[in-house]
C-alpha cells in the first residue's frame, strides 16, 4: 500500500470516528461538517481506485 492510499484510509477512519462522536454528543453542526468531509474523502478514494471497507450511514 502506498503512502497516498494509507493516508487516505487513515483520514477516512479518523473522520468516521469524529462523525460518530459528533452524533453521540448531539453536535448536529459538527456531524454535518464531518459527513461532508467523509463524502469528499470517499469521492477522492473512488477517483483513485482506493477501496474503502467501511461505509458511513
């Protein structure tokens, strides 16, 4: 796995974690921000052929 792929997957995992935390704490604004970031990261992964194991809800 190259550095780009590893970094992208790490960012996705971190953002998923941040999104979960925002939802658990009831921070709707932060949850929306994290969802948008996660969408962008998934789009970037798809554009570069990076398979992402977990998907967000």
